[in-house]
C-alpha cells in the first residue's frame, strides 16, 4: 500500500516537471505549425487553425538546412571529441599529480570563464585572422573547445577524485605504464563523467552563435544557429520557419542524449568494487 | 607500444582538425562581397538584379559575387570587427544612420573617390549620407517611414485630425463580453520603441535635435506628444503591453482598425487578405500640424579597404544597383520610393496608389539624422518614454530626464 | 609525491589544454587589458592612443555618482540577486528532477528525454517564447494565473516583475543541465550505503543529507562554481526576455551594461575597463567559495 502511494507521488512529481519543461516547447511547435509568420497568437489552441507543415517543408527543401546541419555536425562532433580527449587527460593530471603550479592551473582554468565573452570576441577574431583560421570550421572548433574545456576538465577531475587511487596503483604494480593504467583502468570507470563531458562539448559546438557569427562569413560554412538567424530581418521574421528549424535542431541533441543515457548508468557496476 | 597508444590518441584529433581547417578556405581575390540586412523580398530583388548586372557586364564574368545576410545588430558589429583587421566585404548595405557611424570610424571609402560627380548628382541630396562634406553611401530607396494603415473592413473613412480619429478609435474598440479584454482594438502599434513616438513629437512642433546636432528633448512639444500617447493608452484603444510582434499579429488577425507601421509590412498585410488603405498619420488637432515620421534611406557603402582587384567591378556594381532603371523596378516590386531624381518623375511612380499614399506621408515626414548623437538620443528617449506609458513618470519629468540623459551620453561618447 | 615519469606524463596531459586556453582566452584577455588603457571609441577607432587609467577613472565616476544619474549600484546588486536566485532554483529543481528520475519508473527514459528539452531547444526561440508567455493580456502565464483564480500580472511594466520573468525563464533553461550532472553523480553512489543507512533507521531526509549530498559534492562543485560565473555573465536571457532592459532600462545586469557600452555607444575602452572590473568581482567570489567550501578540490 505504501509502495503504491510512493509510486503515485513519484509520478505526480515527474509529471509536474514534464509539464514545466514541455509546455513552452509546445508553444514553439504551435508557432511552427501556424501559417503566416506570426510569433504570437491571441488564440490558445495548441494546434492552430489551418495548421500546416509548410514551415518544415520549406526549411528542409528550400533552405540549405542540410548544409547547415552538415557543418554543425562536423563542428559539434569535433568539439566533443577533442574536448573529451583533452579534458580526460587534463583532468587526470590535475587529479592525480600534485606538482608545482597545480593550484594555479586549476584557478587559471576557472579564470578563463570570468571575463565577459562579448569583449573577447574581437581580439579572438584578430588572432584567428593571423593564424588564417578565420572562415574555417577548424577555427570555430578550437574556440568552442576552449569554451567547453574548463567545465569538462573540472568535471573529469572531480570524478577522478572519487575513484580510489588503489585501483590505479594495482595496475601499476601489475606492470602497466602510467598511460596504460590510465587508459585501461581509470577511463572505463569514468564513463558517466565522459558522457557529461561529451554531451556538454557537443552542445557547446551545436548551439553556440556568437563565436560562429564572428568567425564564419562564407555561406557554405554556416552552422545551424547561423542558418536560423539568417531568417531574421529588421522587423519581418520568418517565425514559422524559425520555430520549425529550432525544433529540428533540437532533435539530434535529444537523440544523442538518449543514446548516451545508458552510459550514465555504468560506473562502479562494472565490477571494480574495492574490497 | 607507448608511442602507438599516444599516436592513436592524437590521430582522430588531428584528422578532424585537418579536415575542418582545410574545408572552407575561400579565395577572396576576385570576389565582390556584399553584407546586408535586407528583408527577404529585398534580398530576392537584389539577386534578380545581380543576374541582370552579370548579363550586362560580361567583362566581369570571372568574378564571383556573394551576398551575406546579417541581422541589423550583427551587421554593425561584424563590419566593425572585420574592418579593424582590414578585411570585410566590398560593399555594405544598410540604413543611412549606420553609414554615419561607419564613416566617423573611418571604415568607409567616400563615394566621391569611386564614382564621378555626375553620378552622384543623380540622387536627391537629402537622401545622401554626408559626413564632413563627403558622401559615404548611395541610396537605392527612401522610406522606412511609419504610416497609418487602415483595415477598411472595419470603417468607412479615415479622419484627418486626431480629435475625430480618437473618437473613431473609441468606437472601433469593442469589448463585447465585458471581460476587460477587447476583442477588437481601435489601434495597435509598437508601444515600446521611441521610433513611434517621434512622429508625434513633430506633430506637436518639436524635433529630436537642432542644426548643431544638440538634443532638444526637453520641450513643450515632447510633453505634448507624451501626453497624447499616454491618453491613447489610458483610453484603452490600444492593448496594455504591445510590442512589435503582438501589434503585427493582432492587425493580421483583422482585430484592429488601424496599425501604424512602415513600408516593409504593408505587403504582408495585403497577402494576409486584409483590405488596407494607407494614409498620413492624422494631423494633431491642438497644433494643426501633421505628425512627422522619420524617413531614412538605405544605402550601399564601400569598404575603405576595398580590395584593389575588385575596385572596378565594385564601382560598376554600385552604379548598377542604384541606377534609375533598377530603382524603378524596386519601386514596382517593393513599393519603395526611389532616391534617384529622374526615377521620381516616372509616370508609374507618380500614379500608383500605394506609392502615392506613401509619398504623401514621406512629404510630411522628416529625415532621420545620421549623426552618432542620434544613438544617444534614442537611448535617452526609450526608457523614459516607457516609464510615461507605465504611469511611473510624468511627461514633464520624462522630458527633462530624456534631455539630461542624452546630453550626458553624448559627452561620454566623445571621451 | 609524483615520480619523474608521472610528472612528465602530467605535463604532456595538460599541454594541449593549456595551449588552447592560452590562445583563445589568454591572448584576448591581455588584449582587453590593453584596450582598457586606451581611449578607444568611435572617434578614435583606427588610431586609439594611450590613455592611462582614464577609463577606470570613468568607471570610478560611475560608481561614486550617488546623485541618481548613475545606475551602477542598482545594476550591481541586481546581478548578484540574479545569480543567487537562479543558482538556488537550478540546483533545487535539478537535484529533485535527478532524484525522481533515478528511481525505477516505467517510461523513465522518455521522461528524461522530455526534461532535457529546455537545454536542447535553441535558447533564442525559447527566450522569445517565454517573453510571449509573459505578455500581460495574451500570455499563457497570466491565463494560467487567471484560471487558478489569481490576479494577472503586468510582467513587463514593473521592474521586479520583469526581472522575475527573466529569472523564471533562466531557471527553465538551466535546470536540465544540473539534472544531467546530478544523474551522472547519483550513479556512482553504491546502493550498499543506502541499505546500511536504512538498516540503521535513517529516514529519507537523513539519507539525503548524510549520503547523497556529500557524495554528489565533487561532481556538483564544478557545476556550482562555473554555474555562478556563467549566470553572472549571462547576457542573452535578460536581453531577449526583457527586450533590451525593459522596463525603461531597469532590467540590466553588469554584462548587458557592458554590451551596450561597447556596441551601442562604441565606448570600447570603457567597456574593456568595465569587463576587467567584472572579472575581478568574479575572482573574489570564487575565492570566497574556496574558503567557505574547503573542498577536496584543493
């Protein structure tokens, strides 16, 4: 009986959250189905009168949506991969090894986030120009990695801190080099943290706008956020298309999350329990 | 073994980096690039005319032409950033007040350096952005003016003075079920932006600045204009909180008798099936003056660091896009007024109903100043104007604050 | 403590990150310090000249102007309020959601996917949609309030209500992030610990505060510290929801103010000095965190 009540409360709680999270997204959906380019409506229905999938059709066929998506995938995946690699090794170094300047490194990584980003863009552009990285997807990727790194490094470090050193040392005693110990023992145990790092880096690369705006000028290189923004003009905006585009843009993220979800559940269940 | 492991780490990283770095390297030597903030229809027109240009100028056949679209705020920042690095597009298209800013920053090449004086003489001198006696842009249309747009399904005639108009507004605001929320409004417009305040400022006899570009906001005229708008809001003929998208939506749904909006929006209303008519904003009954919406031109400007190789082509393109013929076509498709004096004499321009009504309003309007002081003035007006509408400030106090704030910001900008 | 070999490995492990960060952030940061010492504005755009600490002088003037003309302190306090309130709700909601979704529930995966939507949908349209929902007459929020029998609020006509609207929007946008992190962290808490506690007679609340929270700390700390910094410097949400500072420019926080100075008034030198100030403020906040938290991060 008590268990049943518990289930009821659980479900109610979850549904409260679901409602909160989903309702505004439904509004976006409504905008995307509405004919004509109206952001707001005085009607309340979820499905507007004369609803139409036109916006989706236009986005997928008349706009270079797939081109934008290709670019975004390259950038986001690249950012995720590089980010995960750099953060997993950087965080490890900061977690396991106490060297001179350890504290400074930690603080330094944090400090990179403190300066308002808008003012950093201009010098960044000038620097990238000198390196011939302006108007390339690689340049954008590097900038995104730098944006995502601090959080990823700190997260990996925090996670490594919870993995007993004894496990590492056991591997070392067995004859592994530090590098092998890292790859064979520590990494698999940090799967949840790697997932978070990967997801976060991917999101940084997927949905960021300001840096892409400054760095990319060619039409062929536009990423999804840039593509969506191109639907804006002084006053008239293609709201329906924009809403449709936004929802299409959100889908891969949700799919990615679903794919990675099961890795959020590993960790100690992989059988490395101490004792 | 160790080296192998290390290498396998770096390989995917290098691969992706290499891929990304190499793809997208574009060659800018024979490219004429335009950065713009056009509406979709304007973009279409440009592309169409570009094709015409290429057909008419086979000598530039090996040039590439590119058009990059930006949001207005972005275009400005982007252009500044790129120009700082001596890069950026060949041409920039935007409203004349931005041209003023770019010119002062030293980012633009005077048109006088690129095209002969006879070419420049073609244009209405009022529409040319001139800073320190040099012309920095060539406009291809004049307009951007707020006009009264009436939904003829909801009324018979359009009054020409505010007393009659207010009466009509009250009649056309209908709250049938008495729930405090009218199903139909007399008037909708963007209540937040001072751009909609300025016409009334003129209607009460004032303006935003004097000939020396000093702000003139603390005036009887401003108080009068603010009073008038407060009255409009209090009589509930306009919605409580009305921003641009909401005003647009309500009018499109056929639930407002009037909207005050600019040329970029008119066709959209027609496309939605509304029977609209354009008219000048009604004369202010107290003063007998016509409200003066701001008019501005949209211009092509040239990057000061124009790539030498593209100079001739850019000049030719510039001339073509602002030529009499193209302006006439723009007028036809976009219902904008030409800036070319010859084009204005064209019979179509003189007779088309929309263009005529539009010109009626333009004639009563006033040119928007392109000096950077304007930025400070907008910024000073906005919050205080909003406070008046909220009931937080009295019009007198608001006018005083506007003036103070504008003067302070102008001083700061020059520090 | 570490062997030579290990130190070498540590060096190589940290090198790529250091290079990237120094290039992408370090260089612009130093550049900005340089800018803040010049008179760079629209009239000296191509040829800014050395101005010593004049820009900082202007900032000081702004800070010490108590005549009512300067909004500095209002904006300053607002920024702290903005950050604090957001963080509290992000964590409370994020943690609650994570704990709920950690339970064995049918359709759990679906729920997780739905709850991640605020993070997945592009921020721009979400912010604008929320702005629409807060419209006094037609917005969904007021309609719901009316249905429940409460008075509808003119959100954007009042300073605090507009601020509240922005906060609510940002809470919606931010809690899934904490939820995902907490979910990851919850996975590594061994079930045995809970069992032992249950046997010892500890109730759910006790278990939460004695087991869950401490074990989540290492994973949540980065999110907390960085979340503070990010929220403090979050320009987009306020800008979009309040339409550049509604009502009447009263909804600004420090970063939006900097943005305006730079991109509306072209006072780049001033904006750079102001940014350095923001940086120092955040640095002090983080130092305080370290002292108070005294986590094993150090």
